[in-house]
């Protein structure tokens, strides 16, 4: 696991690679990026193509590797692929399955046997009515709780993923407590991007984004688990600002931030330390920024990641436009490129859901 703490050049190797092993899923989540379907796409990567992909991922300095979907458990050869990645290639592997009847004690026992380092479940409310509404399936909450009990029994580290929306904003305090009760090691809080089934009307406002992030800073101070924000790189800015307000020096604030956000030595953003492979092999800056950079059936992943003009642009913060382009925090943050693309059609535009007004922007546009 030394790759987790070692510095790496994101122009060369990503910190984390996500592979959507299938689009098949039994749930109908309101925000689903994948617009998941009940049956697997016949075009999805085969087992042989999957092992070839895993080989190329291992060549990129063994990044963190995550199986996602759809529901990864809908793929019959999932554990064989995981075993290959862990035993043959020594990759640190985790998984984000859907809470369906497929999450059995036997499935979790198998995951432990092959050496999955972490299991992530989604929990979008502290109560069944909130979570099940968001997941579009009655009984999803109860299945999640049952799966978490199995993980606790087998002492597998638990990560909880929560998507913040208009539907559960009022329930975040209670959800934070629930995450504590479960003994989770990490709470990953996702800020909605209006892509796939996700709708702009479901998103919280820029000001609410800022307030939730300030609140998450406080949660991090008092809870035993780590807090990570997804598609919210401005949490890095908020974290540092709040730490400085609390009296820490700049160096200390930065060090604490780096340790908490996924244990990366610097922030990860769409295409910048992060890369996503779809079920049919298309490579994207993230699952929420649907511009293909190539396909692993045609070119090796390292070649695509290092040479794609789009990925190179996303890693060059001097290319950013608007508020993000003049922001004093652009190297630390950079804004959600996926949200900028989803709302403006330009992946280099400002993230419209960041409420912060940069100092230089105030000079250029004094009336804001």
C-alpha cells in the first residue's frame, strides 16, 4: 500500500482508477450516473479484456483500483477479476456494490478471501424512507444495513458514500451519526453532478455547498472516521480556510487536509489523478464527465491517460476560465470539471456551484 502515500506525478500516473465492470443493476437511483439497466450490456469488456486492463493499470505505479457499476456483483466473474488484480498484480482493490439481495454473507466472505481492502456502501439517509426514495427501491435501506452487519462480522473496513441533494440535506446530521454507529473508516460525501439521471433541480445551491463543507470540517474534527468529498474539490479550500480560522498555521492546515482527502499527497480532480473506464472500455476523466478520451480496446490505458489532449488540458490549471481561472486556490482546488461541463457545456469553465469569490475576481468584477 506504499503507493497511497508516495508522491506521484499526475501527468504520468493517476492516484485512483475506477472501472465500471458492468452497467447491470437492480436499483433505479434518482441520481444514477450510469443510467443503469437490469441486464448487462453484451458489449462489456470480457474477462480476458479485463485482465489485460488490470495489467495496464498495474503498470501505472499501482494506483488505488475500484470496481463500480451498475452493480459489480451482477458480473459473474467479479471475484476472479478481483483475485487477479490483488494476487497477480498487487493492486489495492475496493468495490462499490449496490444494496440488493446479491449482497449475501457468502458474497462478502468471498470478497474477504480474495483480499478486497475496503467495501463501500451508499447510504443516502439515516432512515429507510429517505434512503429508499433516493435509491428508487423499497427495501434498499434494510439491505444496506444487513450488508453492513456482514462487513462488521467479518471485520472488513467500511466506507459509506452519501450523495447530498435537496432530498436529504435536512438529514445530514443524523446520517453523520449513523456512519459513526456503523464503525465506518471513511465517509465519502458526494456533491451531485447533473448527468445521467441526476437533475439540476435536485442539487443544493452554491451557498448550501459552502455551508455543508464548513459543517463537514467540523464533522471531521469530532468524528472517529475520515471525511472525503467527491466532485467537490472546493472542500480542499474550505478545509484549509477553516483550519486557518481555527488557528493552525498554513503548513499545518495543508498537511491535515492532504492526510484526510483520500490520503493523496495532493488533491485529485477529474482527469487529474483520477481516471474512469466504462463497461465497454471508453476512458473518461471521471464517470461524471462524459467526454471519451479513447478506448482501451484500441489503445493501452497508460497511453490514453498520458497523451489525451483533454486530460492534458484538465491537468493544466492555467487553462481554467472565469472565476476558477483567476482564483488564488486554483492549484489546490480547480473546481469540479464535471459540474462545469454538465451546467455550461465547457469543461474548463468555472464551477457554478462554488460560492467563493476570488480576490482577483473582485477586482475585475467589483459588482458580484
